């Protein structure tokens, strides 16, 4: 996969270099002869040349347009990804207990907890059992990156729970998803610990959906069953431990990681700890790690 990624970037770079060569040759042809040859520059190191191609604004724009076409995103403008994305921390202090049959609503989401029979597997045996199922509904006409953090009294009891196929990272406009929280026990509730959402362009929704949620600050318990609507989950092109450790130290958070991958294909670019949520349209993209 790494070879394929490098090949894609190199292919774009070669094409750009070819266009530049043709333009220069044409100019020389009609200028009455070539000027004196300048001193031949030293070629940059191979790694630097590769990085210069990968982080070229022209190449980045071409990749975005190619991906928009691949995912069927119409009326896409590359400059849309340079703008700040609206971010909301809709629950951040204190726990909110949600019991079966009750509903909780924020400006962007509606949460409801139900009991439903779901299929699971334990020691190779298939079973059906009552589960606590959290339904999460997007109340808006926006594409939302979201994270709803919950806790249950006994995490170990949930280890072999059933799984529902879902998009654990992105909600399309007015879409709802369901996820299993744990097996059901009499009069059981869950605790809603925090709710974060970010309004993103449609192409960003596809980019983010291709992440492996367990590697980018989502709980393995609640993100189980994640499946992107288009394309395959990206290969691990970054150090998930660096992301977890940096977040645990409070150096950056969910919104920083999500903001990066909303603007960069996870096939081509990797989050770096110095990156922060964008509050303006500059600096230019793609984001490049410090030297």
C-alpha cells in the first residue's frame, strides 16, 4: 500500500514536471533562441525532493479533485478545505445519565437509548441477547464529524457484546446510526461523558470515514462495527500510540486530529503532533510537519 501511495504522488509529480517542461520549451522556441545556461543546481536529496512533490499545493489540489470525482462529490471547490470548520463541544462538564426509553438532545444531535435483541458471538457460539442500543441522530442538514463518549458500570461485561454496522465517525445530513453499548441488565443506564461535533464538507466526511476509529481517540467498545460508506479503511500510516499519548498528555485533542484528516487523505498524509485545529484560512494546505 505504501508503494501505491508513493506511486500516486510520484505520478502527479511527473505529470506536473512534464507540463512545466513543455511550457519552457515553447517559450524558448519563440523567444529567438535560448539564454545563456545558468549554473547547474545541485539536485536536492531524494527524500527532500519526494517531500517537495508530496507537499506541493498544485499536487494537493489535483489529489482533492481526483478524490472528489472518485467519491461522487459534485460542486466541490478545493478552497473549501482551507476554511475553518465550525466546532462545538455540546457536553463537556459532568455526566448525563441516559436511561432506557429516554432521550437527550443537543443543537446537532438527538440521543435515545433502547433495548433491542442483537446477535453476538462468544467462544465461537452465536447467540441473540438483549442489548443497550444507543441511537444517534443528526438533526441538521450538515455533514457532521462526531464523538459521543459514554461509559457503562462494567466494561468487562460488555467485551463480547454484539455489534451493529455503523459509521462511528461521520453522520450524513439527517442520518441516524445505532451502536451497542453493552448487554442489558435490569434498570441499566449509561453515562454520557462528552459530545463533540464538527461541521465538515462532504468530501471531508468521506476522508474521515476511512479512518480506523480505534486509532484516533474513539473507544473500541462504542466504535465497533465501523464501516466507511465508500472506499476501504485506510492503512495505518501514522503512529496511533503517538496520538493516544499526546492526547493523554493534553497536547492536542479530538478536534485537532479530526480537523487534520478532514483536510488530508489518510492514504497520503499522516497527522503530526504540532498540528492544531485551524481558526483561519492560512497557512496554505497541505499541512507540513515542522522540519
